[in-house]
């Protein structure tokens, strides 16, 4: 016969943070009990720390409207990864943390993820000559944060063949770009990166910002 128990709001919130996918509180407790035989309780609950900019409630509300976010993952070996989350199906009733644990953070132990920082990606107005959307595209391509791209981006141009056909896009960044970002982004010694043709953005619209 099932037994009903009463949990404080704080305990329920902690259980919710430990949920994987669409876990019920009972399933979370069951998994913790199963883990207790093999690892300490401290190890069982040491999931990656999540931080939301500016806070979790505001982040969720903005994600519902803008549908695209940046996730910066920090690994236990000191490395990091920058991902873009296309949340086109995210709705007001969607469970934010459940989406993360069943998506980007799935198998976090095997991936070595220790923390994740989440922020909303801005959306610009291309018709106004705003280069925001271009910077978002470059951020995803280079695995830099949006702020890093915005800080060091200088210009982008189309390189054409002798018969005037578009050959590739040449993106140039500041010489002040840190070596770590230069390596991550695959820049050459001139702080340039060659990108394939195929963007919806016209490089003639975007130069020094």
C-alpha cells in the first residue's frame, strides 16, 4: 500500500534539481537510494552547478520569447565548450532544468561537466545594419562566447575568385585577441579565419563595430 509523505518546499526544490529528464520525486529518491550502496551521498548529488544570467526566472521568461540561448560548459580538466541552444519548442509550461538534464547535460559525468553558465543570445535587426546576428553566428562557429566575439571582431569580407565568384568569407579579429581564444577559434597568425560561403548575412553590411 502506498505511503504518503510530506516534504518541505526546500527539500522538494532539492529533489527537483536532481531530476533527470521527467523524473518524479519518487524516482529521484529511488535513484539516490540505489546510488547509496556504491558511492557516498555527497558524490551522488554532485551534479554540475547551473548559473543563469541574470537569474533563473528571468532567463526562462526570456528563453520563451527569444528561443535561443548560450551555454558555457566548464569541464573537470579545465577546458570549456560554448554551445548554442535552439529552444524553438520551449513553452511556458516547459521544465527548464529537465530540458537541460535530458539534453545538453545528458551524460554529464562521462563528459566531465562540472558547471554550466546560461544566458540569452541577443537578436539584432539586420535591416538596420545591426551586426548582432552576425556576431551570434560567429560565436557558434568559433566556440567563443558572444561577448568575446563582440569584443574582438573587426571585419568580414567576401574573397572572390578571378572570375568574380564568391570563394570564401574572411573574418578578421583584433590583434589583442588572447592566444587561448585564437587557438579555440582556429585563427591564423594574422588573426583571421576563413569561413565557407553560405551565410544569410551580407559581409558588406558589417565592418568595424
